[in-house]
């Protein structure tokens, strides 16, 4: 049995993470894709190397999806 008591901040983070997973699943992402997207989000938010490049790449992918050039 896990005896770890979560802090309020951890509970908020866990609930947000669960909500994000549900939203991504509703959009048609499979489990592997969801895991990758959430990992990238955490990596970016934790100060991964060269954020500006990552943001430009993600914005470019978003543009491709919205324009219909890239299907999900």
C-alpha cells in the first residue's frame, strides 16, 4: 500500500495531467502519442534546451494541422 500523502500542489498537477490525457484521447491521440506529448510539455516547462526552437517547431506543427496539411 502506498502511504505517500500528496501535497495540494501535487493533487492539482495530477488532476490537470489526467484532464489533459482525457482531452488528448478525445481528440483521437493514442496512448503512445499522449505520453510523448505530455513528456514534451513537461520537458519544455522544465527549461529544456533551446526553448525558442521548440516553440517554433510546435507552432509550425500546429499551423500544418490547422491548415489541413498534416492529419492527426
